C-alpha cells in the first residue's frame, strides 16, 4: 500500500509492504518517483517495529457490519493484506487512487461512514442476505451460489475464439449485448506495458473482440465502472472477477442513503471463474527471469494436474512450474471464498471435458444465475453466436466440489490469520455456507 499526503503543496508519502518479512516496511516516496511508470519505491526503507497486527475476535457481527470509513478500510483491509485491488474504493471521491497494483491514499478522509468501506468486498458483508436479495432463493446452492442453468459453450465464430481466452463465450455475449442495445458501454480489461492491466470502456463490438485474452494480474475494474457511471452512459455491462462482482453486488444494495455511484446504470455482470491472481511486481520479476517480456503474446493456466502455467511467446511456449508461481500469488487471494463469481448474472470459466485439456481449452463452462443472464444466453443461442454441447456427466458436481474446497481453504486461512474460528474477519462464521467448514 502507498499512503500519500499533500504537504506544503508537495506530494509525499510512504510505501507499506510486508514482502521483506513479518513487519510492515515504510519508505518516503517523492512525486518524481510516483510519476515514473517503472518506479520501485524501495529507498530509505526502515522497519516499523511496532507492527500493525490484526484486530482479534471479540466484536459482534452487528458491530462488524457497521459502515465505517477510510481509517478502518486501511486498518482492516489494506494493512491486513486483504485488499484484492478491485478498485471499488477508487473514483468515488478525490481521496483514493490506484497506482501500480496498489491503492493510494491521496489525502485522509474523516467521514465516519464512507462508500469506500461500504463497497469493499473485504469488509464484513451479510452474504446470506445478499444472496436472497439478488437471486431467486430456489436457485441457490451452498457450493456455487445461484444456478438456473449450466452449459458447455463456445463462440461459433472461429476468429472470436482465436482472439479470446478458451471458448470466446464472454467475448460473444458482451459483443452481442452492445450490438443489440442491451448495453451502450462495456467495462473490460486491457493489458498495458509490463503486464499491468487496467479497465477500459468499449462501445463497439469490434473493440471487445480485440480484448478477449485473460490477464492474470488484478485490474482495478470497479474504478473504471465508477468513472464511466458518472458520465452519459446509462446502460453498462461489466466483465469482472469474483471479488469485483461482490463489490458491485454490495453497491446494488445501496447501503448509504446519500449514495451517488449510479449503480442503477449497471445492467448486467459477467463473472470470470478465478482461483487466484498474481501480485504484479512479483510476477513480472519472475517472467523476466524466464523470457524477454516483449516476446510474450499470451498465457494460460491448465488444470492443476499439470502443475504449471503456460506462457506463449513469439518463440514458442514456456511452462513455469507452480512451485515458482505460487509465491507470486496475491496474498488477499488466500482468503477468497468465491471461485465461480457467485454474484454475477452469468459466470464463465474454462471447461473440463473427458477428451482432455487440448479439447477443453477451446470450450467454456457457463453458470446462468439470473433471468437477465438467461435472456442473454437464449438470444445468443437464437442468433447462432454460441455452440452448445452436452454437459458431461458429473461436471457440475466436480465444479461444486472444487468450489467448496476453495471455501474451506479460505475459512482455514482466515481462522489462522485472526486466531479464532469465530472471527473470519470479513465473513460471518454463522453463515450456513461456512458454518460447517
């Protein structure tokens, strides 16, 4: 995390990191350093031996669920390494910004109840109430949330598949929504120099079809939604990760009466399956050791039995062992309970098929969760934009099992972090989904 203040008209701040050890590390950062895209704030580092620690147990859920402000966001999310980098706290006010995979505090805010805290996916949330408010209770499952329909699909357009990740289902659906006027703007991810992705606005199907590849570093997508929603665009669709979908779901409940984040402009959410994302700086440092960054044209994560990630370069494919990759995983991902983007209208991931990975990598598995999602899928079917194949026996059950394993690991890690099974930090230990884990 970087904390900045404005002193005598000059921007200064300090960088907080636990990468070097157990204690937070601080250093002063100049405005010149901050303006450099390749800046590495590591000068004059001194340890804060007092530490920060975590608030241990003891507070009731009623107290936990109170909406607080920037100070508590820093203490309970950023300093606790729970920040996912989703961008939900950015673009709502002048006080926060996203910078090089970090949240930057430009100035202190003394609001006792802030949208930054209210919308954060890692502040306490009554997930059970959220599920019952946003979805048909008859569709709810404890393992993967609401399920209306489950499909194996891919885009019928071979060029869409070629430019997309796996089957191109997300690209086909998002482009269709713009083409049919269901939305006037899509918020999607675009990579940039040094593999640091960011959210962009797309208003034409061709723009979407050019940006179909996955990025395995977190992009502050909700910051881009917050920015766009302030403008003239009235029908917005987004493609997001599970934590970002949860942030948008919290916005939809409008927890603050003076809310002005224009959440009613959000028309649908496509969520991406996600096991984890990389910490940008660590991952880029690893890639530099393996190849020239300028030669990389894509990446993929095969099923776990392959124990590697695939990096596609102009000179061929490089496999990097998960043993090397695991230390690059963002720490906040260790505490995430949601593998399948449960708070979306449609959730999409890579398929698992009996023919093996080489066939499966060109297909998607799709969970339809809402009526809006159902209507979009049926429109794509009617227009011949998606190819459907039979779901192999046992696929849904295997997905549910994998999802529950992730939930169980999140509960285990949160318990170890807080020191108490009764204090799951941002999760309610009495939630029926987590109570038996």
